[in-house]
C-alpha cells in the first residue's frame, strides 16, 4: 500500500497523530531529502512516544526520491508495492505532488491498480491564501514561477487577461527568495497593478506576511520559503 503523507511546512508541532502512525508503521519511506526526513522521524518519536510503546515500528528503509530520480527509482518502488510493502511518500515539507515529486508514481499505481491513499496535512499554498486577507473562494495555484524574465513577463500579461474574465480570482505562486524582487519588478513593469501578498516562513519562528502593491514591496529583504498571492 502506498501512503501519500503530508508533513509540516515548518513547525513540527503541526504533526498529526495519523501522520505519525503512518510513518512509524512504514517499511519504506520515499523522501525528497533524507536528512529532512530523519529530522521529521525524530520529531515524530519525540512527540508521540506512546506509539513506540504500543506498536514496535518496523525497521524503516529511507530511500532518496527527488524529482530528477523519480523515473529512475519508479521500477524499484513499484516492485516494493507489488510485494505488499508499506510505502510512504513524503516531500521535504508540505503536501507531496504539489510542486514536489510523486505524480509519476501515483499515475503508475492507478494504471497498475495498486492501492494508495492520502494522509492530509499542511500546504504552503493554502496557508498563504488563508493568511492573505483576500477572498479565498476563488484562487488559481500555478506552482513555481518561471526562472527566465521573459517567461515571467509573458505569464503576468496572461494573468491580466484572465482577471478580465474572473475579476475575483487570486493567483498563488511559489518563488525563490533570491528572485522575489525580480518578480515584483516585472509585475510592475507589465503594467499590472494588483494587490500582492508575500508570505514567508509560514508556521516557523520568523513567519512574516507583507502586503502592498508590487512597487511598494520591491527592495525589501525576503528570506526562507516564499509564497506569493496576487489579487
């Protein structure tokens, strides 16, 4: 059985009992970053010691499973699942598949009729929408922004056209802290003047939500994990 397990996006106190039970019972954990996965597993054991007393967990095999290796690792993972192993998929943080590895694996499981389920949990995109202060009833998630300036500029112009048809729609992106200033500048240069929210380090010690027009937010320092919401 495959378990797609969401994990905290920063604060390990957000771990759920179901997430903890699933991870401790897994024979194999596919992890985008095995170092982060070890920190997570130690956090599970620290916060849910009763699970270790009542159920002796199996020896867990941590397997590195990131985007560039997903296709290469697929046959090995499918063989584990066909052998009846308990396999959990986690990303570095948040919900797997959402701009993280796992889509190819899920599609293959569906094709081969291998059962899988989803253990819900945090997502930076949903968290940013909730914290933005915008009406959350209509939003479009577009994953990571393109890296090239020209492609970003084309995207922002397309979004302006979409706003004509759907004026209440918000757009949600992930962006690198190193490129956020460039993206804000390009929004401004595109002739668009939307309200912008930059949410960084959501759920962590230095969580910050900054609101304003794009030109007002240029030049600020943004560190850590960044999610943008544009309205």
